[in-house]
């Protein structure tokens, strides 16, 4: 136990005297003892202090004062001239040279302020700390300090003494020392910017801060800046057909197709990227389309589908589909909710199909309800275009035979289609004008839409004018378009685009609107017919006009209805409406509750 006295007098009890008669002389071991508590406070302040190195501070509850052996730690230092000394546990004394204030930076982030710290140069340890108004809990070889239930600091047992985890503060550091502030503090000052930016500011010597932040993650940043983790590309792909099928549904509910379809469902093979799409009217038809695709691919390729990957849409959660996959050994893989990136193959394919569809529709000038025909043609073309990671086209990998592209035509162009044999005549045109709208599935023929009656025809024989788009030109020059495609004058049909031969900027000015040349004559219905609008108020109308139909609004009140010329009709309408309400039991007549007001009518 450490005590303090003046004039060389020792203050202790007899059983504590080391010189007591009969007590063997032995070397005291370092230990910590209990003593009464002095009033010291813990202060948590802004971390802007001069840091030089670390030192040990011993937690000794038996000490009556704070002691320090390092002069550089003392703030507000004052020399002592009254010969004050301290008494050690081995009956020796040490002189007090001065006193001051010490500020300790704890590893917990808090700061401990010690007042009236005695500067004793001859102590064998760097610092001795008495109890400072904290709750001290000893747990084995650890000590925990708390104040009012809040954690302050902890220490560890070393050579029989408890040492606090501290970083001491150098009050008289050299000029080479610099001000260090917490990285977490600057993180808050800079609006929770990332720590990489704080490090750059430190490298530019714009701020002085510690090398790294004390905490691994900022809870506020995690809560306010949370982002989804990046989706890594799949490194390994399938090596055979039908090992994995990607499926997705595209929605066109806002624009119903010509055939009454609102959706299309796509099936993409992961290995070849061959795609099959089916137009459907409702979502629940997607299951039957998958059964159709599975049966066709199994019969044509002689292979089985092993895995099906889709999102968690209701059309893929159908009980029928689940039972079918289980009975056929197909593993149905679902994406995580709200994570379409996990089904990226099908999603990307849908985007590509829709972009091609928009381009082809705009180029042709056809209406939006033709999207069904366009998307089928777009899928037909995509299967014949090599994928960026493949050296062959999806069609060649799927069908396993060579590809011919010579029959492809520009979608939406003009085509001259011959009349059927039953409609052919010896004299007159042998063809009729159509628009090319796609390719016939499972048949060597084209699909056309007749310009006259908008019917759909299929034919293998046609003459295409791939630079002429009848519906697109009709938006700018209807008379010119009709003249160019007149079946009675086929000789004037040109394959040169209209935009190359006609200045469309002055087209509207040059072409006058067609007006009727019939002479206009004033019509008379006799002297008894008066065709003058009456704009006077109802009360100011002359009696001579009471039998005329008045151009006026309906009466706004019941009284106006009774005073109008159609009062009998209004009465009949009111009676009919009330009878209908009674007949349909719209309400029940009850007495008005106390304190309530009735809803007024007109």
C-alpha cells in the first residue's frame, strides 16, 4: 500500500508495519490493494491530442494519489517546494518534485483526465493510478471499468498488477509531432464519405488523421448506402443441348396483337442460345407451351431437358408445372425474388427481341398491333446470327446442318403476290399488292398482309421491293404512294426509296389538299322553320318561342324542373327513378337518428 506524509513521518497501522518485532523480513511482491475512493471524473472529449508513444498505467486501488514518472505527460506543471514525499510499501520514501494534470487516451476511445498528479522521478514503474470513481470488476486476469453502466476501459494482469489499456498523451512533444484526429471523426465531418477518400485527403496533407478507422463498418453507412452485391458472370457453361433452358415471359398487355395475344413466352437453350417463343393470350398458357417445347425438342433432338431456370412468377409456380418437372426428373431452378439478373440469359434475349421489334415496326410504318408477327420474325432472324462466344449460329448447333440466308427479306416491304389459280384472269393484273410480315413456321413460304382488305396470306411465290414501304410512305405522300403502287400501272413501280427522289420537307406545301368542286347552295326548309339559336335566359324567352327546342343546360333544381317546358317529362323521370329505387330495395325508410342531419337533394 502507498501512503503519503510530510517530514519523514510514516502513517500506518501497527499490523501493517514491516519493522514489527517477530515479523520476518521479506521482499514485497507487487500487488494491488483496496482503499477508499477519491472523486475523479471521466471526460469523453474530441480526440485531438499529441500522441508520441505508449506507457503502462497500473490500476492500484490502494494508492491515495496519482503518481507519474514521465515529466512530458504532465499538463499545467507546477514545482513543489514544501518537501512533500511519498512512502513506499517497502518503508522507503521518494520525494515529490512537482504536480500537474495528465490526460490518458484509452483504447476504448474515451479520455481519462487525472488532476493533481504527483511527479515522482524515483518510482520503478512509469505510472501508478489510484481508484478514480469507477466501478471496477475483476474477472480472472482481466479488469473492466464502467461508470453508470457505460463501458469505460479494460485492463490485463501483468506480473501480479493490473495494467490499463491506454495510449498516453505527450504534453511537451517536439515540434516534429503533429495533431492526430480519429478517422471516424473525419468520416462524420465529411458526411460519411468512404474511407478511401479520407486516406487521399490525408496523403494530400489536407487533414491529419490516423492511418485506419477504428471500427470495421459504419452502421449508418450500411443502413443508408446499402447496395446489392454484384452479380459475377458464370465461368462454366453447359456443354450440350438441353442441359439448361432459360425461360421468361414478356408482357404486352397495353397493346393486344392482331391475333388477340397479350404475352409471349421464350425458351433459350444455354449451350446453343437457340430460342423458341410462343405467343399466348394469358399467363397460365405458359405451362402448356413448355410442355409443347419439351415434347418437340425431345422428339427432334432425342435428348431430355435436365434443368429449367425461371423467375418466381405465378406462371412458373403452377402446380401442373411442378408435378411435370418432378415426374420427368427436370430440376426447376428459381431466381431470388427481385433479382432478374440471375436469369440474365432470358432477360437479355427479351431485351434484344424487343429492340429489334421496335426497329422493324418503325422502319415499316405498320401499326403497333403487329408486334406478334414482328417478334416471331425477330426470333427467326436471331437464331441465324452467331453469338459472340460461339463460332456457329444457334440454328446450326440446334439443327446440325448448314444454314442458308438467301431467302431473308426486309420486313414490312412491298411485295407483289400472284393471285391464286382460281382467281386468275386472262386479261388484267396477275398480282396484288401485299406487305411482307414474316416467315411461315415449318414451311418454305412467306407471310403477307394484303393492302386492300388486310387479310393474311401465305405464298412461296412473290416479287419483293425491299426499298419500298407502302404504309410508311403513306404517312407523308399518300397520293404519290398510291401512284407508285398502282396495280394498273406496274411499269412505274420503282425500287428507289421515296426519300431519295422526293423532297419530303416541301412535300406538304407542294401537294394541295383535295377539295370538293361541287357548287355550294343555301338550303331552305320553309318559312315555318326557324334556325336561330336562342341565347336569352329561360325567364326572358318570348311566348312565341315556347314550342321550340331550347339549347340550354338541364335544370339545376327541382323548382327549375317544374317550371321548364318539359316539366311533365321531368316529373315522370323522377317518379320512374324513385320506383326503381324502391323496387331494388336500395334503402330502408327509418326515422332520423337524434343529432343527425339529412342529406339534401336537388
